[in-house]
């Protein structure tokens, strides 16, 4: 590893006392452990990338289906609102009478039976 060479060179001029030698040894040990762990970490990262890719490939069709259904639902809502507006314009008195009748029924059922 490139950092190992730099640390060894940096510490070689300072290794005249035991603390510096111990620190240099610790750095070398850490570098060896990092080099040994690197392939395992790379395999884990590749596995994680594969898992993410698989999740995306499975969920993408479902997301497309949901988007299509949402678009159709919105189109149906727009058609219903437009149809209601047209009915109210064509039959204003019948619409008001129906609204009053519905209000009376809701009020009757909301009050419930007297005890």
C-alpha cells in the first residue's frame, strides 16, 4: 500500500526511541489489517450493489403499474366532476331538491331514535 511506504519513510528518521518504534509497528499492523480486509469489503459492497439492483428491477414494474392506475383514477375523477357540473347546469332545480332531500335524511339518521 502506498501509505505504508510513506509512513515507513516518515518514521524511519524518527525511530531512535522506543515510542516511535512502537508507533511505526502499530501503523504497519493497521495497514496490514486494512489490506487484508479490503477484498472482503469490496465483496460486501458488490453484494450490496447487486441487492439494490435486484430490488430496483423487481419494484420498477410495480411502480409503473401504480403510476398507470393513478393516472386512470385521476382521469375518472375529472370526468365525474365534469359530468356533475354539466348535470347541475342542465337541471338546477332537481339538483337543489336532491341536496335538500339528502340533507333531511342525513339529519334524521344522525339524530337517531329517541330513548
